[in-house]
C-alpha cells in the first residue's frame, strides 16, 4: 500500500469549501456598491417657487410631472416630449393610476410654458392637479423680494 491511501488503495479527497476568498470578494463588492450607490441616485434639479401655502393632502396614486429650468418635461423623473406626455397620462387615467397629478415647475420657467403643460394635463382627462412649491423660509414675508411687484 502506498502512503496516503486509506484501506483498499483508494484516495480520499477533502471535500471542504474554503469560504475566505468568497467572503473577501463579497466585502469588496459591498464596499464598491456602498460608495457608488449614492452617485447613481440622481434627482431632478428644480428650484421651486416659495409660498406660504399649506401642503395638499397626498393621495396614494400621485403622478409627478417636472418642468425644469431648461423647459424639459419629466414624467416621474423620465424625460418625455409634450405629445407623449398627453398619451401617457391618458393611459394612466384609463387605468385609474392618475389619482392626482403634481406639477413641479422651476421658478425660472415662463408662466406660458407652465400653463401649456397644465392644458396638456387637463386634455389628458386629469381633473386633480396640484402645483408643488417650496415652503417660504422663516422670517420672509410673502411677496417680499419677488419679481412680480414685491419690494
């Protein structure tokens, strides 16, 4: 009989899995994902007008339409063309998923553009439209320092 053989000349293999390299790889991947995840979440940069209006009660089926400073339209953070916006909203209304539409428009966007987007929303059959604004900072009066006739 040769060395290292157990009864009958058969060689026995050690059937253990070394998990140390697996744990090392998983920790490296975890660190990479923890560092890169905040960089991948990107919001839309919109400077909302400030008002003293109270917040509207939120419904469970909100659709958020954003009009940024470049007059680009977004439907729930996905860029859309005005014609496609109407078609998409009509489908959401038919499916009953457009309970309330919230319009977030940058304060630098001209009023006419906001009015046209609101008209598209109405034409799609949406009856509940809310305008999203930012709360007025403490210590400022409504109308003070704005471009529409304040001091």
